[in-house]
C-alpha cells in the first residue's frame, strides 16, 4: 500500500484534500479510483489509513476520508545523524536514499580537507534534490519521518550539532584492529539518545581533522577489519545499529 507524508496536519477533520504532489502520484500516476486507500503520515508522525472519497479530475482535487489510525514501530530506537564528507559524483544521492531506507534521522554533508566535490554556489539546489530523494525513500520504506538533509561549510561546525554520543569512523582505527568501541556504544546507548557519526570522503579524514574531532568528544572507531568506501561505511553503521538495537533487543 502506498504511503505519503502530509505537508500539514489535517487537525480534527475526518477529511482532507491531497496536496499537489500527492495528487499527482496517487491520482495521475497510480490512477486511484474512488474507494482506493493509502496510508498518510502527519508532521507529528501519526499514521492514518484513508480512502479516496471524492475526485474532481477537472480541477485536480481529491478528498480523502480517514478510516482509522494505525500503530507501527518502524523507526530506530535511537536517533542516528550521519555526517559525511562531500563525496564525488552522485554518491550523495545514493547515501541519502539508502541511509533513509535504513533509518537515519539526519544526514549532513560537509566540506572536508580531502573532499574533491565542491558545492559552492549550489548548496540550496543540492539540498532540495537530496531532500526530495529522502522523501521518496521514506515513503518507499514506510517510515514515519523523513530525515533532514543539511550541509556544513567546514567540519569545525560539527560542535554546533547537539549529540549524546559522537563517533568518527576512521580507517586507521580499522587498520589497527580496533573492533570493540562501536559494539560497546551500541549496547549501552539509551533509547531516544542521539548518535552522531562522522565519515570521511573518498580520501578519508586527515589526522588533524580526527584530532580536532577528538577535542570535541568524538571517538575514533573501526567498522570491522575491512576498509569501506565512503558510500558503504554509513550503511554499515546503520545496519549495525539496527542489529544491535532492534534485532538483538528482542
């Protein structure tokens, strides 16, 4: 069943009109007919089943009638913020899509010393594109929230992001055989806490950047014994979080 995120709450009403983007997909693309149902998520992460009850094709207007509220547990029990050094090509698209599917709460791209990509003069356009990718991925994955996508001009701004635990995925930690700290964090972090993890671009993070991150309480960790690509490491991290906090918790 299709799931859509409502741009505004419908309040106490039992009926609501589809916004333009949802109308286009539900009615024009999927050719929904009277009586067809879909799931809708409000800005407060409430989930409802609603049925198409009125359709005016001439004026592009569709009215949905709420059938019932649904209860689902689909979000990670902790908030995971990814801070990714700007990757080359379309890797930011890939990271955003897959990280959304895997449960990230926030995705931040940042210009680092060894970043080859440069988003100057196009940050707004990039963010808009990535936010749309996150929206579509969240709907496909049947999530209750859409991750926010942000951009930082420099890594030092990470100190402005509030977090309960900060980690930095560093290949030198993996090379040195460090394999325990991430597991320790994931077995002790409490529900609703925020975990922020920093990943380097293709060239990695410089030693000076890692030192600066350590100065603001970000701890280097290895992600297993293998060296992962910049677009693979965030997905490994999210998979590990899901396994530790969702699958092993039951």
